[in-house]
C-alpha cells in the first residue's frame, strides 16, 4: 500500500507576510504610505513564559490576510457569504496545474487539460517558491488573465486557487474587479496565497475550510493536500 503524502500549502500567519497596497501605485512607483493595508498583528496578552497562569493571544487582521478564501460577497452585492459556502467547495479531489507562462494563466495553456465542470483547480506558477522568500509585496507576479477567468467560469469549475496573494494584477483596479467578478459572479470561490513549492502537478485530495465568519466576505483558512 502506497504511503500517504501530506502537503501543507498554507502560509504562516505573521506580520511579515506580503500584503498588497490598498490602492494600486503609479507604474514604477512605490505605494504611498497612506494607502497601505495594516499588517496583521498576533500578540499575547497573557503568557505562561512570563509568569502568567495561562497563555492567550489576540489576532488583529483583515479577512484577506495570508491564505484565505474569497466568497462572492467580496465583489458581488448580495453575494454568498463565507459562512454559507458549501463544505464540498473546498473538500474533495483537486488538480494542481503547473503554468509555464511567466506573466499569466492563459486560455491557450489551459485548453489541453480538458477542464470539466465541478473541478477544483489550483495553479502552480513561477510564483512558487520565490515570491514567498520576499517579505514584501512583489508587485509583479503571475496572475490569471481575464480571458482565462472567463474560460474557467464557462467550464463551471467550483474552486480556483493560485500561489500568490491575488488572482489578478493590481496595476489597474478595473482588472482586479473584472477577474474576481468573472469567478465570483458565477459562484466560483477563490483560494489565494498558496505556497505550492515542493508540490508536483497532478491529482490530490484537498482539505480546506475557512473560518466561519458570519456574513463574511472572505475567510482565513488552513489548506492541506493529500496524495
């Protein structure tokens, strides 16, 4: 009997994880300080190592920090919230597809995979592992093109994931909105900020659940692959 392999593709949550600017910078310019999203904070208010009777911590973060799932409400008025996400959206068979294009996921590269309705698709790109070694927003990274997003929506997949903090480039907010809406308006949940370093393309079992945030637009999650 073959030995089961486990892969934890979740980013550790800390204040050093890369975060995008709240507003896109001008081309070639750093984002202005006032546009930055606050870093997540995990701090202990009781600590047994400092003489307290118990250790307890508080977490202050955005629902989109680190590895997380976008629900339709993120961009779609009245859209499904994260607490209403069907469990089988993120638990079950999935495919890791390796993308060779150095700029974006394209329809041309996807067509040979014969993607079917109901699939869970995770994209491994040149983002893994390099971008996670840099403790700041990379700015340039492999994304999903709008054409590919619409193609996947037409295929009626149930989940899409990618190995950086967004499926879309923030160089224009229109692009961010259009790519997200192509998925979310069709009920396709988005899994972002995966670390697929060391994970080979192929078929896996996906085990992933977001925090059950009432009426949430997204949920931080732990993501495991089993081979």
